């Protein structure tokens, strides 16, 4: 296969492709061992793709991008590519040669590929933060933090691929990220894009703040045996049942992280190290990312903050006091938290954890033979536990419904009768209108609470949800009045039409001798 650059340079692509995905295939470029070409399968969006790729090439040639020295870390488009008819078909980029993806390191129990010691994991995270920080300084945003698109080399350096999906800006023109791996989408993006997609969302989507949220998740998973901060392990209740599992994105939207909040009927995964085994400055950053940052995205720590904290953390790591050479832990903790987690896992699963799988020299293995992909998600506990403490969900319902009832009664006593009398002038209609509005207002609050609120099992509701529940109650009350007025108007119109028809019919009948 032959393609052409913007300068009409002929490039020969080697068959078969190195890899292929849903969007396109990646080919070696003969004569350019450090470059590859991504060729799209579908050409229906060729014009839009060409515009974005060209914009990204222009961005890479700008001072901000070049001064950030990102060309070696990100497979950023280097040139759009065309066929012999000058139709856009793809782009050229840096060849990233790494066999390990970030997602490989989240597998627990460890495999040959995931057996990277804790100290090296922190080193990888420092490199990850460095790349993200430099991209943010250059004025750009990742958007999609799919761990399968973050490559890790044997020396711990980090490279990003699939850059054509990034959320980029070129001057005043914005090219949105339209895909994002579930579990890494910030709550404000989830809420903004409900009922639509990332491309058509009427509000802002991916920003540096949403990047900071996804970064914090990667830091958390790397240090916590692959645990996602919003993944919960279920308790059985007294009857031996458990709530239906909820998607990770829904938990993110609701702010349901069992590591920092009480989530009824759920607990932290058994294979997770204790949070207090990390220094306070690390836990403070986690809290800012997942608790404070849930309602206030600007509170989340930046990549630069994480890098500074992790550099300090790396210096404070000591070898495992049980002799496991893959384990390091913070010097301020009394014992190895990873050995504790392994012990809990052994007891939980009723089997012995295989001997630690280690990689050569404590570095990342390039062996692709994975022996396990066990990553527990929403795993039902094997023993019956006591019921979780009562959440504030009941208080949310009590307050909102009580406010709805009180407001509607006050409106029914002092406001609605006068309005309905002015509109209808009939006592019966006024009574129907007042009673109907009161009932509709209460129903409106109920519908908001059950259908339109976050619906979080934890019962944690933002202040604005209380306000929206009351406003919905008022809206339904007003809506009933409007609907009633329209219904009566329609009935009057129909009545007039019928009377008019009868009169016209009588006249026609009279003149026709009927």
C-alpha cells in the first residue's frame, strides 16, 4: 500500500498491519523504522478527521508544544496521509515500541506481566504525571485516559498512543474527544452528557480538571493493587441477598467511593491495602480528587502536584519487612500493607496465593504470557455481614417531600385560588385547579427524587438536588394549571365548533327544504 504526505512524498506501507482496531489499522513505513502510519477503515468522516489531524500537526509545530518536548512521549500526528487521488486516509506518527500497557499493571493477583515492584510503580507514576503536566502547560487536554492507550517501557518511561482522539484546541477552534474509557470520566462530564454523546454535548466536556480526575484514578489503582476508587465489594444482607451491581460511571456520578464515604451494603475490596498505610499528603490528594473534587472540579490536584508528592513518597519507601522484594511501603507505617492485603485475599478466596511472580531485575517484563486476569468487581461477599448504617437518603426524601407539601398547601391557601378565579371564574374549576396543583406538585417532587436525581444508593445528594426537587414540585403545580387551562380552552373550541356546525347544518337544512 502506498500513501502520500502533505508534501507529496511517497510512503510505502508494509503488509500486513502491525495492529488493527475499530477505527483503523497501524502499518510500518518502509525505510522509516521509528515511524508508523494509521490508516482509517471508514472514510465517511474523512473531512472532519483531516481538519483535526491538520490542526494537531500545526499544534505540534507551535512553540508551546515544542518547548514542552512532547514529541518523544506522545504518538502525536506528524503529517496527514493521502491516497493517489489526494483523499485523506490517515496520518503518520511516532512508533511506540512497548509491550506493556498501564492496564496490565492493575491485574491482581500479580501475573508475569503485572509483577512490577511498588517502587518502580511510583517511578512510572512520576513519569506519567510529568507527561500530563507538560501537555497541560502546552494548553492541551487528553480527554480519554484509557489505560490500554498508555504504554510503559522497561525503564518505566510512559508513552501515549491514539492521540487522534484527544481533546485539542488550535486557536479558537476546539476538536472534541468523542470517546472515553468507562471508569475514567469525571462526574461533571457524565452529568453534562446525559442523553447525548461527547461530540454533541451542549456543555463543556473534557478539561484539565477532568484529566486531573482520571489521573488520580490511575495513581490510586497503581498503588492499591489495581483497585478502582469507585469499585465496591458487596455485602450480603440478613436474607443473603445484595443490591444489584451498579456501573462504575454511575458510582462516579454519585460520588460513591467506599474508601472515603459510607456506601450502604458495600465495602472496600478485600485486596486493597489500607489507606492509612500511605502518608497523609498522599491521602489528602486522593480526598481532594474524589471527595472535594466531586462537587468542585477545580479542587482536584494537578499533575504537577501529584508529581511533587510522588517524588517525596518514592524517597520515603522502605523494603518489605517480610522479605517480599516486590513490596515497598511508606516508612511511617508499621508493617507491609501489601502483605496484609495478600493475606486477606488468601483468606477470602480460600486458597493460597501463588508465589510472587517477579520480573527480571525488578523491572517490567516483556513476557506476554498472562496467567490470570482476575480483577474482582462487585464481588459478593461469602459471609453474612451486619447491615450498613442508615444513609441520609431518608433525610433527602423527608426534607424534599415535606417542603413540597408545605409549599403546595401555602400556595393552595393564599395564591392559587385567586389566580384560578381570575382565569376561570367558576368555583368548581377553582377547586379542581387548587387540588390538582397541590397533588401535581407533590407528584413532581416524587418523580424528581426517583427518576431525575442522581439516584445514588449512598444517599449523598448535593445541595442543588434539594433545590431542584422543590423547583420540580413548583413546575408540576404550574404545569397542571396550564394543562387545565389548555384543556378547557380546547373544550370551549370544540363546543363552539359543534355549535357552529349545528347552526350551519340547520341553515342548510332550512334552505334545502329539509
